[in-house]
């Protein structure tokens, strides 16, 4: 199940990371090179520290996406209660069984979690660089 | 110093940089309007851009030789670069910025020692501060010091006084003169300000749309204002 979730979220994570790296102004890296830094040093001392917020924001969004994942999970891992049941699958199950109250409760939790995830990623992505 | 810029060719968006000169003055100005290709020329010399063709040699070292496939990477060119926007690393303190390119204090010698450079540029009290807390003039001096602390053989300055008002420019020019006279470093000074050229430079290359259109000594008499250029 984790593999299914990982696979579905991975492209989004890679995309966010790549965008974060690209948003580091190239001048910083260029000047670091003129100051004698090799590529590895440029990456770890300049690119990564300036991009980490963007990467973390991307990871949070990837998590939010995984939260909503339904199709891949149910196909790959089934829906064994207590073992491979995710929030989305549980909601589905409750609705199927007519247990609306439980479904709504889990829905509330999902919405709150998603909201929290997006809010955190916005904080990370929008906070001005020091 | 002897800087050979032979058969330099770099196509840009609107025109091509075509330069073929040999420079021997201590401070050479590259003077021209925005978009003339001055920054790109500095980037080529620093090894930050790959030319279509070029032969670049500093003293006895060949740095770029496209025909032979030689392109020495920027970190091995021993050049100090002060870019237009200074590019002070925002996540590092002033001191960390200054020491970023520093290899070893003992190899630097007394002229390029940390103490001497920070003294000449009067930035000793700034060491612990964050880069974002500095004033415009302080940032300029820190960027200059950071380049000097690598003990470079050539200093490349891209419009160092561009974003400063007249009062601040007047304050920084003496520092540049001090750097010129104390460290005796060869300098390539890009600017579109005539006064800076006259105050700091020995020779001036006028650059327009990628080409050197004029070359003369940087004195008011040898380099008169001909038309309303800027």
C-alpha cells in the first residue's frame, strides 16, 4: 500500500523539488564557483540550503495528495480493516455500509488534515527568504 | 598582467559578441550601454559561459581554447568576480560569506590576509551580522572583500556602483582606488558611468552590441565626450 501511495505521489515530489532547485537564482551558484567551490560543494552549501523550503513544501503537498489516494490503493492493497485501510478507503466503506455518521467524521478529519498540509506547504513556500 | 582575448565569439539574442584584444593595463574599463554584452564578456572570462569560439589566456595560463577543447572551470581560474547584484549568500553570515572562497590563511600572504583586507575595506565590525542587515555601501564592500579573499590574479567588477546614489558612490570610489593601489591587482571594470572610468581606470574599451568600438587611454583628454551616449 505504501508502495502504491509512494508511486502515485513521487512525480509530484520530484516536480516540486526540481522547481525549488530551479528557483534558486543561478547567480548564487555561479559566484560560488568563482569562489572556488566544486559542484558538490555548490550543491550542498548553496543550492540545497536555498531550496529546502521549496522541497519541504513539495513533500507536504505530496502527502496531501497521498491522503486522497483511493484508486491505486484499493487495487493494489485491498481494504483490510486495521491493516491496509486508509482514510479514503474507510470513508468509502462506511458509506457503502450506510454508516453515514462515521463517514462524516472521517471526512472531517480528512478535510482538516488536507487543509493543514496545504497551509504548512504555503508557509514554507511563501515565506520570504532570509 | 597580460590578458589575451582572441577570437571570442558568443552569439546572444540580438547580436553576437565578437572580441579580439590583448589587455595589459592594470585597470581596464569596459564601457557601454546596457545590453552591449559587457556582463556576458565578463562571464566568458570567468568561465561561467561557454563561447562558440575563444582563446583566453591570462599571463602564462590558457583558460579557454575552444579549438583544443580546453575550458578551465571557474573555480580554477583564480579570478575574483563582483557581479552586478553582488550575490551575497543570504543564508550565510557576513563572515561566512567572506571566508567562502578562502583556502588557507597561511598561503594568502600578508597582502591578502583577512585582517588586511577587512581593514582596507573597513568591514571588521560587520563580521557577525547577517547579510540582509547591511546597508548598500556595506554590502558592496563585503562583496569586494569576498572576492579579494580568494587571492585572485584578476578582479572582474560588473557595474559595482550601479545601484548606489551619488553620495554613496563618492564614498565607495576611494575604496576601489585603495584596492587598486594597495593590492595592485589587474581589474576589468564594467560600467556605463564615465566618471567612474576617469577616476579608476587606465584604459577604456567602448563596447557596443558585442563589439569593441573604441580603445583609448582613460583620461578626459584622450577620451572626450563625442555625443550624448547615455
